């Protein structure tokens, strides 16, 4: 077998404009609503820059509000379908602390802040990351109805499953602001200005 034929690795990087958006942002943001407001700002710029969908996330130390990492959806920018906001935020946080387990002994408890309930992929990624808290702007059907994204077959008791594993779930933090970002994105979709990537339904290709 000729190994020259196969890729032996890949990388996912955040867009350069992240540094511009974080310039002047304090290392510590003690208020959860303010942390969510930063997530919304990143999510809105992300789709406008063409990196991916209107999604962003950050990881913070729960006790202090210190920001450990941020992430945005870079599926279009990277060409990697798993490069969702939660995955990039969790991965860069784990790289920063030097552990795959954000709940490891000796580390401050960490939380993931994201602008909607995770999709089926990011549900597992969050559950196995070691975070002790998940903070979401919302969890209802509005995301899929507005954006046309397929978030996958999420279990009805998704929040209870987190709680059963010692992960606190906090919902409805700046929910209306999240929906405003999704509506702006949908208007761009309807005008043909952005690409909606999606899972296939049966034999039908995604938009």
C-alpha cells in the first residue's frame, strides 16, 4: 500500500479575525451573561466571514470567569465536517491546559458556553471533555426552524443525561440574542449570500 496516497493528519485552526475580536477583551469575565454576549458576537461575525455556520463557544473557569479558549464553527473554512464551535473551543482549551480532561485533578472546574444546545456530535464531545457545566442560550426547535441546519436525532432527556454525569446545565442565557443571530443568518441564506452545509436526507443532497 502506497502511503503517499493517504493523508496522515489534518489540522483545524481558528480564523485570523478571532484575534481582532478578542483585542481588549479582559482575561476574566465574571458574569455568565457577559461571557454569552461574547459568544454571540463571535457567532455573528463567523458566518459573515464565511468560515461556517452562526455558532461560537468558549471555555471558562467557572470559579473565576477566566476565559481559557474560544471556538467558532470552521467547517467551510477548514473543509472538516467535525470542526464545530464546541469542538474547536474544547480542543483549544485542552491544548492550553495540557490535558484531554478539563475536569482533571488540580484543574479549576471548567464550563462550556455555547449559543445553542449542542448538536448530536457536540453532545458527545461536551460530555467526554471533562467540563463541569454547560451553559446554552437555548435548546428548542427554533435553531433548526430558522437556520435550516439538521442538528441530528437528539434524545429528549439530553439535559438530564448531562446532569446524571455531574455536568450542570444552565439554559436560556441571552436566548433572544441568539435567535437574532440565527435570523440574520437566515436572511443571508434566503438571499443566496451564504452556503448551508447539512447532512443528507435520504437520497437528497444537502443544500
